[in-house]
C-alpha cells in the first residue's frame, strides 16, 4: 500500500501491511486500531536495554489503559503504574501481583488511601497529608514524590515540576522533614516525574544530580523512581529519545551510590507514550471538502472528542490518505465537533483527488488517544481493535467498560 501525501515514521511501518479499506468496511469508522507487534517490540527493546542494570520498568497506564495492551506489556515483565485507584484495580486484574502495581496520585482522600494500603501495592505520597497517613498506618511500601523545582515537557500543561505545578512535595521542605523527623527508614523510595514528552535525557541527569546533592549523598533509599515522560517522534524531524545515554548515566549514578552507601538502589522507570504511541491509528472518513476565501478545509467523521491532543496541546499527528496522486492541494484537516479549536495544527498537503467518503489515517494515537476521549456533542466513542502478531484482527473491550465489569464483581 502506498501513501503519497505524508510522512510515516520508520516505527509505524506496520500500517503498510493493513488492508484499511477492508477493515473500515468490516468495523466502520471512526475506529482505533492497535498493533500488538509494534507495542511488543517497543516494550521488549527497553527491557533488553536495561536488563543488566538494577532497573524495574513500570508502564504508565494513563497513556493507554486498553486491557489487551496492558496484557501485552505485562507479559514482557513490566509492572503497572496508575494515577487513580481505578487504574490500580484494572492493573491488578491484569498482573494479579500487588508488588507489580504502583499508585502515584495528587488527589487521594483517606478512604482511597486506606483502600490502596489494604491492596498492598506500592504507593508514592504526593502530599504531606498522604505521607502522614501512610506513615501512621504503617504501610510497608512508601515512596515520596519530590518536586525538584523544575520540570519539562512538550507543552506547559505537561510540565509537572516547579512552583506552579500541583504535583509533589518540595525538595527543600522534604530535606527539612528528614532532618527533624528522621523517618527515612520507613520510606522506601524517592520519586520524581518531570513531565511528559521530554526529548532529551539531560534533564533526568540534572534531576538525579539535584536529588544526590540535597538528599542521596547523605541518606540512602532502596529505590529511586525517575518517572517517565520519554518522548516519541511524531514528526519526521523528531529524534528518538536517547535511552543509551540515559542508561550510561544511570550506571554512573548507581556506581557512585554504591561507593558511598555500599549498595546500588533499584531504579524505576515509567515509560508510557514511548511504548504505545506509534502502535495506534485512528481510522476516519472524509465527510466534506470546502473552500472559502481561498482556504480549503477537509473535515472528518472524528474530532477532538476522540483525539483531544491537537486541540488541547496543539500536538501534531500525521494524517495519511490512501490515494496515489501526483497532484496535491493545501488544506487544513478539521474535526466534526462544534468547536473552532477542532482543527489539526498546520496546513497539510492532501491529494487533489480526495473526495467525500475516502479514508484518513491519523497516526501515532496509541498514547493519550482513546483514554482521553469523550462523548462530547453526543458522539459515541470509537470502537477499538487490535491486530495480533499473526495478523488476526480482534475487537477489544474498552477500559471504561472493562472497569465497570471489575467494579460489579
């Protein structure tokens, strides 16, 4: 199959082996399509890279909570990291091992915290109230989310460090707490999460150095969780995150820690987007093509209610069409919700022969796609299917319907 109108990254070559017209006839549009082969390969790549280090990998469930995708990643040996008690419950139904589930949330009341404690999972305290409650209830696996005073991300909304961020406990306040309360023996883990869509390992290295200079030089903890947020190359000019560089610096950090404290801590990484983004395509249909005042708009039967990233963050997603044209026109690609923000960033090159009813493939939607969708304007959410490694196509249950089944038990 040939795509003449846009760029498909090398990571999404799986899309060329799919008969999209047949798939659309069988399942309708819009529809989310996932590749088991792509997701497995990405998860395995990270696992193999860090195999020789004292590293645990926890998949960030918020990126994509589809139960089948969780099973694929868990089968590669990953733990699951959730940001709500509901993600925790979904995760426990997948891995069925409390030690492989971790909860980090800025918004937990005592009732929810107590429920999480009874589940026996890893919990990272995000506030003083959470930490006090966990210590008072003698929870056995306590971590503390530290705000180092800085963060990074592909958008201001995805930067989760610094004084304007709602997340974590300030590092200076925590240092004072350690000096006056001496609770470090009860706290197993220090955690930070700088943001989402971070393109370079440099800021993780800077964060580890800050943590070392202010805390770890003087006090040891069993685990250091550096969070996730590793970027994915959505555009041709984007580069893959340099995990080899990160690995080299983690090795140096672990070696230095061992020299000072006599042991190397377990290091936790929480990849999400990097594993699943390229493993998803949103298949849609062209509903209209119109030109006014010299500007052409191509509208689809999907929009920000199904993929909110372009409207919320002005995030870029390549959109491909199936024509093999040699003639092209410029157009903006718009969604079908009643919002003027529902337009893909940047004017695109589209086939001149494009017509109503043709298919459009919105690429790299495996992360923060369906999980952030809604029924805005009363549109139903898309169906989700997965293409297995043997080519078999299966419709999957969505995470929200799956959760309802769990809660009814």
